[in-house]
C-alpha cells in the first residue's frame, strides 16, 4: 500500500521535472505532455530499474519493518511537498531516511557508496549550471538563416529530451523504490498503476507552477533546461 501511495506522489511531484518545460513552452498540451512523461517513467522502471538493486541493499536494511518505516517517512515528506506544490527528489528523501535508520540501529553502512552519492548530489547542480551557460552562449546566440526550420528542430529535441528525462527518473527514482520493496511482478504492476494515476491526477499543481508560472520558456531555454537536467538524472 505504501509503495503505491509513494509512487503515486512521486510520479505526480516529479513529472514537472520531465515535462514542465515542454508544457511551459507551449509545444504540447498538458495531457500530451503528461502522457509522454508517464510513458517515460514506466519504460525507465521496466527496462532499467532493476539495476539499482545494489544501491537499495547498501542503504536500506532488508527488513519489512524498516522498509515500511522508511517508506512511511518518505511518503509524509512527499505529501507535504505535494500540498505545497514543490518539486522534490525522492532519492534524497528516501536515502536520507534510510541512512537515519541505519545509524539508529547500527546497520553496516557502505560509506564509500554514501560519499559517492552525496558527491553527485553536490556536483550535479554545478554541472547543470555550467551546461546551461555554455549551451546557451555557444549555440543559441548564433544567427540562423532558416529560423522556422531551427524552431521545428528545437521542438523535436525538446520532446525527445522530455521523454529521456522521464525515462531517467523512472529508472533511477522509481527503480530505487521498486528495489527497496523487492523488484518482482506484483510490485511492478502496483507501481505501473500508480505512475499513470499520479501523473494524470496529481501533477497539475506542480506542473503549473514549474512549467507555466516559473518558466514560460522560449524553445531554446526549454531545451537547455532539459538537457542540463540529464547528467544529474
């Protein structure tokens, strides 16, 4: 039950990271954007999610009680984030909760893995800033002869980047949930239902804030935003 609820909130909350700029730049409507994002979540979970098995074992004790406790705390965190319409990283919330449990019960922690994970949390935003700056300065300030042809290509690239971002989130974020719970058929079915339900019914507030209120982007800015998100994702 907690797996379903957590996936429901994560899908609704994190969808803005994948398709917020796609919808905000008015390339597609909300429902088309949500379909692109939810499909990316689903395929990322199915095709790549199982590879996070080692990460799940390194962070969460293999105990139904502690797994339930970690999911419950993460669910409450995401519930408040969803109420506040604020995008949030499930990996940070669940990993932080798991580390707190590990320290409290004296569970053996793979500190090298934890340090690597925290380092990427710090480095990833820096990479995003640098990538955004260099891409915007080096490519989009040029004068193109066929502006409409460039615009069509930008639209296509934004759609592809949105899907790849959703795929990455599905593989990493939702894959992490699946491996903590146990990557088996029942878990995948439950999470699949939650992905599409959360994407279509719980994403409107966050998408509106991120995609429309915060960005209202030009095509070039939307593409840079999505491409710069891919390294940390």
